[in-house]
C-alpha cells in the first residue's frame, strides 16, 4: 500500500523561492506591437512563442492564496487551532516559528501584487513580531527547532522568508520598516558568514539556502560584501572541497551539452546518516530553493540548477496525480513512498527558462496544487504552513511579475499625453495644435510625433477616445503636410541632405500607430495610412536605401519599414525587401563597405544569441566602430522588429545588443556609459538607459536573468520621462513613442 503525503513534511531542513536621461541623439527606434493579426504572414519563420502564465492560472493562484490567508487567519470556532493572533500564525504545532511564517509570506505577496490591504497588514505584523521576538543579539534567529543544535538553520530559513517579503513589499513599506527589516536580514546574513555556514555542508538544500540568504541580502542592499558571500556560498554548494567533503556537492547523472543545463540532469547530495547521495524529495526542495533564487537575481547558474533538478526528478513524477516517487532516497529510503509534487520549478522553467516541453503541464500541475493546499487547510500540518509561502506563493510571484512591472506605464503615458497636449500658459512651448505636437524645437517633424505614438498606445490599450483622437489628428496632419510626390516625407531635419532618414523614421512611427489602432480605425483611414506607409517603403527601395549603409540604427530601421509594410499588406514585394534590408544591415558587401555591419564581440553558442554579444557599426566621421548609445538605439529597433514579425534573427540581435551594452549599464541609476564611442567619444559621458529591449527579452525572449531588473528599470523610466515633461527635448518627444510606448504595447 502506497502512503501518500499530500503536502510533504519537508520543513526541517529546507527553504524555498523564490546625465540627461535621454542623451543627445534622437534614436531611431520606432517600433510596432504584435497586436492584431494583419495581412502579412511570418518572415523567415516565426520565433517560437515563449510560454507565459495564463489568466486562469493567475486567477487560480490568487484565489488559493487569498482564501488560504483568510482561512488561516480566522478561528472558525473555539476548538480550531489555526488562526492569527498577535503577529503569530498559530497552527497547533507551534514550536517552530519559522515553519509557521509561510502564510505571512503569502500575505506579503497578496499585499504587493493584489493590493490587499488586510493581507499587507497581516504580513507586516508577522515579520515585525518575528523580528522583535526571535532575533538574538548576534543577529541569528531562534530558538532552534526540534533536534537542531544551533540557530543557523532557523536563521537561514527565516531570513529567506523575511527577504522575500521585503523584496515584494518594499514599494509599500515605510522607510522605517524597510530599514528595520533590512537590518534584520543583513544581521542574519552576517551571522551565517561569521558562523562558517558558507563553508559547511549541512545538506544540499541547506547550502543552497545559504546562497539564497546572501543573494537576498545583496539584492536589498547592493553591498558588495554580500555579493562576494553569495559567490562563496554558491561555489561551495556546487563544489565543496572533496578532501573535507568527499562525495558532497553537485552530481551529474546526465552531463548537459547546453549552457542552461536543459539537456542534463543532476542533484545536490543529501545525507541521512549513511553518506551523501540522491534523495528525490530533497532534490524537489533544492528545486524550490533554486527557483526562488532565480527569481531574486536571475543568475544563469541557478537556471542551470533548476533544469538539472527538474530533469533529475521528472522520471519519478506522475503528471496525472502530480506525485513524486521518493523511494530509495538517501534520506527517505522507504519503498513505494510518494509525496505531492508542488514545486514551482516546472512552471518557472516554462515561463522564464524557455522550456517549451514543460509548458503543456503547467495548468494541470497548478490545478493539483490548488486542490492539495485547499485540502491542507482542514488539517494541522506545519509542512503546509511553510510550503504555502514557498510553493504557490512563488508561483504567484512569478506569474504576476509582468503585470507588476508594467504598472507604471499606462499612468505615465496618459499623464504625458495630457501634459504635452495642453498649454499651461502663454509661455509654455509644449502643446498640441492643429495636428502638431509643438515643443519649442519644431524643425524636425518626425521627432515630435512620439507623443502621438504614445497616444495610439494608450488608445489601443484602454479605448481612450481622447488619446485616439489625438493620434488620428497627428498622423492625418503629418501625411497631408509632409508627404512628397515621390512618397517620401520631408523636409529633411538638421544636417540631413535628403528625405530618406526622415521617411524611414516617420514610416516606422506611422506603421506602429496603424497596427495598434487598426481595430478602431475606419476603412478609409486604414487605406490612407497604409498607402502612405507603402509609398514611403517604395521610395526607400527606389532610392537605394536598402543597400546604403548610413549607420547601424538606420539600416536596421529600413528593415523595420519593410517589415511593417509587409505585415500590413501581405505583399511579397515587401517581404523580399525586408530580407534584402536585413541581410545588408548584418553583412554589407565588404568591398564597398569595409568594416561595416554586424560585429560579434562574444560568439554565441545558441541560436538566439543569449550568450553572445555584438553591435552594428556606427561611423561618426572617423570610420566604423562601436558606439554604446547608438547600439542601445539599435536594440530599440530590433525590439520593435521582433514584436512586428517575431523573426528569430531579430531576437538574436536583441540579445547580442543587450549583452554588448550590459557591462556599461548602472542598474541602480539606470544610466549607460557612452564613453569612447565612435559617435560619442567624450569620456565620462552617460545617458539614461530607457530601452525596452531589457524588459521584452525578459517577457518574450526567455531571459530570466533580466527579469529581476525590469521593475527597477521601468520605475526609472517613469521617473525620467516625468522629469522630461518640464523642459523641451526633442529626444524625449521622439523616445516617448519608442520606449515607454513600446513597453506598453508589448504583448
């Protein structure tokens, strides 16, 4: 007879989960969203869609956590041992304070991601009480639980719960709470460092939990001490000194050939007293821990561990009953023993790790997790209390990350549209009149179109009729006033000697708005705008622009124009023109264009370029080379292109460009060091890094390593563009339509 443990009993030694800001260059980055299907088919093969959380999965997780927090916080009758009182989640098994903190983590997730004020209050009471009651003078937390001989496991596991709550609740906590909770977290990390835990192999799940504690301490402080401690803890977990710890560490059962470990399998050894080895149930806990660590810092080494652990466990998982066969483990040796498989690793790999093979399983597993935890609300099980904060809560945090990231974008664009369309007084040069967004710098008509692209994005996202009207007036006027007899748009801006750059950049703005607004536009206007776009594309083809290397951002912009024309018409002429333009951008004839095109600085070993780096050359007058600011502009264009047609070559460029500039990005101030560029050679120069490439790679490109950075960057984009509303900057006007608008329009 098989014994089924619905939730599992693994709470003894486990823990889980999870300058001018715009620069001087008006970047070429008009980009279009993948909204409604239009006439053109795929170009060069669609990139496989990255799995994302479904609305039903998110709703199920939200309902489960909300109902669980409510149920566990209220005593149903005098005999019910499960209720919340004085900062404590009482369960009837109350000798392990860290074990019963799980509902507090769930409450923190609800407070942060669902705006649940009651849950927020419960979370704050939970962690305030735990810090006040259980923090020791040396920074540890105690007392130890059960047979534990010291406070180190208690300290590590509670620190990870506290750190998780602190990360998700920081936007809602007052400065005093942030300081107090941060001090408690770093005090715990300091204790673990002093106590030698970063070089002591208790067991696999514990050593990985130590790394998570250091990762959280670094995430919330930015203190390099904790970054170094994280590196030490992770290295020890994987490769402890085999003289001192023979047989311990990471063991491969299948050696991977891919850098992300997706074709390998392995585990961290666990010892139940008879030496180190493989324990399936504890490998599941290791997978939980790795999932939370990846959520915290996006470390690709952790993604590799997630893949190894998942693949190691997969042959033992019954994907109908969602149980894990733990027979013959080094810590659970019983034969025919099974536990529920509730780990968030499967869904996180499907959503953020590119594991398409796991995606079809996610909803079924989440349904079983819902059933398991709802059943567990009726029994006293500290394993359930702990795991509520680590398994469904981790899933909920990952599943709701994108919506949270995107939160500031719509208010920003709405407020910007209102501000830039209304004149505050007679001296204000920034207002909308007669189809024109006046800025005080009005000699570049395409530069001032950006607010209209933002208005189109707002209208497409919300149905805002004022925004729709502003967008329509803008593009109707631009077509009427600036379209030339040959299909080009002019006059040229500044030092431009012809209409080609003006034409490319405006065509891309027009195409973006047309795709976004097609469901709301009347047939006559769709036809008129489409004709204007295709005439612009025809002009560029006739003018020879598809084989003329102006600069990297421009040649890529020409490819975007052709892709937009094909998407909107389905005309094979534009498909062929797109192929020509993209091929020329990457590999122009070196006899005529020596040194121009795509330069690879790190050769990628995977098709999507995520482990490579490169740029398209830019020439400021001294020959072609690398310019960091213009590579960021190239990243903007590549992002638009990928969202227009899903071309995997565009995704590859996004990865190469992102990785090329990443070492120059300050991810606290969100600035890009542009020193020594071929077009911006000034030393010490920096600009705001507002490119949508980072977020879109995280959301659509499987770049889980970038996911933890997205919300911080978007918060700075919000700050930068709101600040820019107070002065005249044509770069800001243009970039409104390419950077925050692109982020809002991304699916």
